[in-house]
């Protein structure tokens, strides 16, 4: 299962968060700038993403890939405060690349992927979790926000 988790990581967030944005940024011809803030965003996003992948593997007994999803609802680690921390990690990584290259193309790429992530959560992942985990999902959904843990009045 470890090889499946590694393959899923390389195939999905590896391409979206690293290979494609680095290719876009490097081929833009723009000089790198704001290296320190970019490095902070990249490190934070990568750490969060790897933590999420670990939780899927250890707590969920599956991978992040749609062809090998978790067998158990993952509610530990960063999933205690956000239902979608993996996408937030990818968003931080993409923001890091945008900060490094200040590329309009990378900014558009990041916005399109974040919109795509949101639509995927609404139209695919949440209905699947509701069907797969039933009441356990509903209780989790009522307790943990979809994206950021923002206090409501």
C-alpha cells in the first residue's frame, strides 16, 4: 500500500503542485523574486500536504487517489480543523510558486485549480463521503468547516 500511496502522490499533487507550476514559472522568462516568502509558503504547503497524505495512509487505510480512496473517514491530524487541508496545502504551494516568479500565468493556473478543487469537493467528494460514511460523515461535516476554521458569530 505504501507504493500505491507514493504513486498517487507523484501522479496527482506532484504534477499539479510541483511539475507543472515549476515548468510554467521557469519557462516564463521572469526572474525569481521574493525567495524567502516563497520558500516559507512552499515549505508550509509541502509539510501540510505530506501530513495529509500520511493521515490518509495511516488513519484512512488508503491513498489520496480516487482509484484507492481511504477505507475509513479521516478525522485526525489537520482534518480535525479543516475537511480539505490537502487542497489548502496545494494552494499554499501554488502561492509559493506565484510569489517566486510573479507570473500572471501561474496566478491564473492557481486560481483555476483552486476553483476546480472547490467544485470537485462540492460535486464529487462530499456526495461520495456522505454515501460511503453516512452518519459518521454528517457528524464530522457539522463539526469541521470545509476550508478554514473561521469562527462564526
